[in-house]
């Protein structure tokens, strides 16, 4: 039976690649400032929430993108846009999430999210 952290690292590797997962594992074993926050995020967010079978990953990505857009968390929008692509969402579906955010979060918030998403697309495509 694997621990939440082991499950989390496995899921992280499926999304971001094995090289990133290996680096993350080494980081989680360090004693750097704030490491308890990173460990908690891995155990809870990835190892429990993302490991849950309660929602398909694609659908969970939709929900999380909506939440981070509403919170105006630009770096998280970028990370979760990359995750959404890895979890099977298309650019068109991500654009629909962005469009849906406009009446609920406002045009300035959606414009900021759009910029973060475009940067994430460019990074995934090797152009950023």
C-alpha cells in the first residue's frame, strides 16, 4: 500500500514527467525553508485529492482551473493549465472555462487568466 506522498509523486510524474517527479521527490526530502508546505501540498492535494476516483482528472482540472481563475492566482493558473492539457482537456475546452469565468469573475480577471494560459500553452509547446 502506498502512502499519500507516494501516490502524489506518482500522479505528479504522470502529469509533469518522471524527471520532474524525481526532482520533486529529492526536494521533499530536503530541509529547505517552507518544505512542510510542499509536503502538505503533495500529501493532500496530489496524494489525496488528485488520487481520488471521485472525479475524472479531466473534470477535476475544470473545477480547479475555475477556482484559481476566481482567486486570481496567476502562477497557479499557469500550472493548472499545463495540468489540464496533460489531463486531456483541449485548448478549446480551456477557452470555454475562461469564457465561463467572465460573468462570474469579471473581464479583468479573465484577461489576466488568459495571459497566464497563453504563457502556459507556449511553455508546453516549447515556445516560451
